[in-house]
C-alpha cells in the first residue's frame, strides 16, 4: 500500500501525464513527465529539517525500486527532479489505487450514449453532451463532473426527467419519483439548473425548473380587468373590481374565457401588474418566464377569443424581449410589444439603468436573431440604457 508521500508524488506525475497531448495521442514527439521535489515539498530544501528530507528520499527510493519513477541524486543525496516511467504508468495507477482518466472517459462516453435522443425537447441535454465530447477530445474538463460518477449520473437523469416533465409537481415529490429520496434533487439542483440554463433557451437560471413545472410553491395565475371565467359557475372579473388568483387546481376546471371584444395583455413584473389599470383588457401577470400552466391558460383564452388582440408588457432589456419571443414561440400567438419601444425609453430617461457588458452582448445577439427589435436595440446601445417596468412613471 502506498504511503501518503508516495501517493502525492505519483498523483502529481499522473496529473501531468493526463493533462498532456501524449494522453490524447496527439503528440508526435516523446514527452517526459516530471516534478520538482522542492516545489512539491517546499520543506525538502529546509536544511534544519533533516528528518523530513530523509523521509522524502526514502519514499522516492521505494518508488524507484518498484520501477515506477526514475531520478538522479546529487552527490549530496539531494534529488531535484523525478520522472514518471511511462512503461509503468498502469502499475502507478494500480499502486495508488487511482482510476485512470482513460477509463473514466470511456465510462462518460458510454453514459452519454444512453442520452442521445432525437426529440426536440432534449435539445439542451444534447447540446451539453456534444460540447462535453469535444472537451474530451481536447483533453478539457467535463462541466458539472467532479470525478464522482454516481453524482454525475444523477445530474444527467434529473436534467432528462425535467425536460420530459409535463405536469406540475413539487420539487420534493419529483425527487422521490426519481431517486426515492425527497431531498436528493435539491442537493444537485444548482448543477442541474446551470446545465439546462447554459445549454437551453432560458432567460433566468432561477426559473428553469419552474418553466418545466417543477415547483416549490403552487402556481397561481393572477388576473384582473375584463373577462368572464366559466368554472362550472361564471366569474365576471369586472364585478370583482380587483385581481384574482387561480390555482392549478382551479384552472383544471376552467371551461372557457369570454372577452366580449376585450384585448389581452400579459405583464412581466408583479409591481407593474398591480399598478396597471386595464382598459377593456384582460391583464395576466406572467412573472417572468412562464410555465405550461400559464401558457395553457393563455392558449385557452386565445382559443375562445381568436380575434382578440394580444400584447405583452415587459422590461426594456434583453431579458424582456427574450421573454416576449419565448411567449410567442410557446403559445403560437402573435403577441405585440407594449411600452417596449424607443418612445417609452425617452419618456423615462430619469430611470435609465446603464448596460453591463453582458447586456450589450445579449442585445447584439437579440438584434441579429430578431430584426424587429434592431432599432430599439441600437438606441439602447448608443445611449447605454435599459429600463425596468417599475421605472416607468406612467403605466
């Protein structure tokens, strides 16, 4: 069994080997893998600590006797550089009970093969796997994999199951369904959210689960303005005089929504929803990126009122425009932007917020992808501004 010092020496040498071009078979010249003893063990050069100096030399001699390393000692006995014997690399792994990186890579490739689906819903996961395969070829680290294969399997399993999920479910209930453990998903939640956010079409990492109906609190659709809801009995929103929240359970019993000529406006932020005074409109609080519960309600409204005008009121920033496009794409309804233009920006200069470098990058990508916003985006970049709904003086 290897000593701690032997393990440290061999691990350092094997790290150097696994990071090399030789490891991935791309180096035509013979490489050597070496370490400086004094750099690995700074106390080695301390003349006052002869016992430690002697212990290091004893361990190095043991590794050399086992034909795992080579070195040349100075006349004084000091050893400056240690080399890994490449024909003994498999033996070095075995001696310190270290799993070879090549074996781990093979396991990863085998694991990814089980997730190579063709359905569009798996797009974030497929993009992630494609990128990680490139990482392996270039000998880069695999994102969200820290060497613990068991935990990594859970991350992939959770990501796939979340993409497949259609019905609203509490996160702990979903965790039991996947892992037979109510807290397991929460323990890997950060990695799963980041994976899906980085490789999917989401505006906010914190709402990734919610968009796929994995929730921590029940979803409510908040409404006000004009509209008659048929829930077995009819509810006339105008007669309520304020807003009303419908839970997922209530929405299951919703048969129809009658607008009688009113238009529809979705509102991104809660403060703006409360401030907004509908004018012959059904106002719906969207809450940023929307999940299928809210989308299904909106699609029912459209089905019952196909001639109604649909508008969206959001922040004048990249996120607000992406939410609008996401809404249009997911519902199939041609929403028009409301108060998301140059005129609104000019009327609220005192509440402008300066753009970050990430804002600029996202805005440029937005203008390229959606030319309809090009003029507004160019104005924002030129004037270094964006505007939150709450900053608008008149709503």
